[in-house]
C-alpha cells in the first residue's frame, strides 16, 4: 500500500486524473499513508475538475458529508449530477436521493 500511494502521488502531481482520484481515496482511507481528509478532498477536486466521474462522485460525497471540506449540499449535488451524466451508478443513486430529499436541489416528488 505504501508503494502504491507513492506512485499514485507521482502520477497525480503530473496531472493524471485517475491517479489523483486514487490518491484521494488512499488519503481519505489512510491506506499506505496517514489519513488526511483535507488533502484527499484536494486531490478528488483536481481529478473531478478534469472530468473523472469517480472523483466527481467522491467530491459529491465529501461535500455532502463535510469530510475535509465545508459541508455544501448544493455543490455536492452539482458534482453528483456531473458524475451521473457520465454513467456513474453511485452518483446516479446519490442524485436520486438528493432529489427525493431536497438535499442541495429542489425536492422532486
């Protein structure tokens, strides 16, 4: 795990969106590195801004829960929507929940 985290970081620093997303995951979970939710959110955002659907979903999760960032359900819903449009099933489900409960979006009954 330590070796994997090292290589994810190298690739992430070079702008690789997939590696940025993976680095966010290992930082959020503490796999092979010290757990750091703030740093994880930073890497998720970098990957999400490049269009990485998994990182867009993860960005929605951290924003919805306030893990490493200020909680923002409106912004979370935007990231869920971007990932859902790319076919990310987890984001599609999260977006459905957000719509059902009016989390960051107008409630849709």
